[in-house]
């Protein structure tokens, strides 16, 4: 069975598997059920907390990625683009630091949605949100079922996060982060994904292999170093 790059089966045009995204104006559709719930949440929260949605793109039957021949996640109805005119593909930094902070809060609540703004410069796509590669249908269902149980960031927490972003902002850098910190954030995100995959071993709850302990230890060291770097920047900003 043909699948998109995230491993989900392709969905043909007009399929009964498609559903309108909850709370989103007519147009965008996604795979009915948990996928539509999660992408609908991203869209409605984006509209309320990041910027008003003026254009969308979602299911595109048979869509491929450039000349690679691989099927886009839009072909499996597991991805959505928001305000593509404002945030075109291959351009980084089309959102403010405060907007990025809100996007990250939204994504954290979904647990299984990736953002094209985190991709490397050759493929960065800040309009794009998709079901994370290798995520199972059960994991998506679990994420959708717990979605409304997540506590939103309080106004004070959001203001504090914005102040931190402003403090470490470097003009001209993606999202205002110094390049070293941006590199560390991306690397830590990749490590977390790898660790999560290692821990998802059916029938072995809490039976972590030695490699996982080593990975966690390395991650703790890197996070500690990142915190120290941010502290240094804060100190310099105040001097």
C-alpha cells in the first residue's frame, strides 16, 4: 500500500475517510477522526493565538514532494498549511519570536504534530503542520483523546516566555536565537524523538535498555549546557 512520507496510507479524492476540520472555515479537510481533531486544534488555536487564518491548504490527492517521487503528507490527509502567502516555503523567520512561542505551546499540547519551521534550511516550510513520521494510529488516537486535558499556558507564563525571547534575541538570526542555541535546540529535539522511539517497546514498560540510559544522561548534560548558555546571555544583556 502506497503511503506518504510519514507512513500513513494515501487517501483518494472524495473519500468518505475525509472530514472537515473542526471549527475551521470551509475548505480544509483531513483524515476523519483523531487526525482531523488534532489538525483542527492546531488550526483553531493558531487562528486565536498566533494570527488570523486567511488561507489554508490540506488534502491534495497524489501530491508528491518536488522531484523526489515521494508522496507528500498532504496526499494522506495528515497535513495542513496555514497562511502560505505570509509564510512561504524555504523562508525562515516569517513569524515573530512571540508567535513561535505560541506555536510551540500549541504543538506541545498535541504531542504528535511536527512543524515545518523546525526543518533544515533546504526544506523549511513554516506554513506546514503534519502528523509526525512513524507515529502510530494508536498514538494519534491517544493524543487526540487527551488533547483537552492539557493545561494552557497562563498569561503570566506567556509574558515571561516572551521576555526571555526578547532578552536573547539576535537580529537576523532565525527566530532571534543565537546560532549556537538554535543548533542545540534542533539537536535536542532530534535526541528526544530518538529516545521516545527507544522507549516505545511493547511489553517492556519501564524496561529501559542501557543505550536509553546513556542517551538520557547525554541529553541532561546538553540541556544543562544550554541553560548555562542562556544564563550567560541573560547576564550579558543586563550589563
